């Protein structure tokens, strides 16, 4: 028995589907070979992680401070937030977030030492 011949439309549809799959595969390979994009994603992930840690540490500091200090901290944070959109800050964002994380860690440790002492 002979098999029926596929129609021209079905062949064209199959070719279009194969091209789409091939394009997706090529994009995935190109993404894996794009070292700069991978490094950029790694830096962004690290910055987000540092930012989350800094927020958690800031909340711990906030809970340990008296209300008057918290209001001053809120005012300072508002100024920092306005400044954060500036171009130099955006350029050095990762380094600044790491520095902020280190500063908050030092403040937490100093607060613990002060309470124990």
C-alpha cells in the first residue's frame, strides 16, 4: 500500500514549525554562549540578594532603635531614596548595596554588644 502524499499546506506548516523550533534552539545556544549576559544576570541576582539582606538587617536595626531614632532614620532613608535614581548611584549600585549590607551588619553587631555590655 502506498501512503497518501501530504498536502502542500501541511508541508508548509511543518516547515514553519520546524523553523520556529530551530530558531528557539539557536536562541538558547546563543544565550548560553553570551558570557556578558550571564555575568549581568549573576550581578543582578547578587544585587537583589544583597538588597534583600540589607532590608532584613535594616528592619532588625529599626526594631532595636528608640522611636526618635527611627524617625530620623526614615528621614535619611527618604533622602537616600531620592538620591538613588541619580546616574552615579545607578552606575555603582552593586558596590553601594554591598557596602550598605556591611554597614548594617556592623550596626547590628554594635547594637548587640551594647545591649550585652
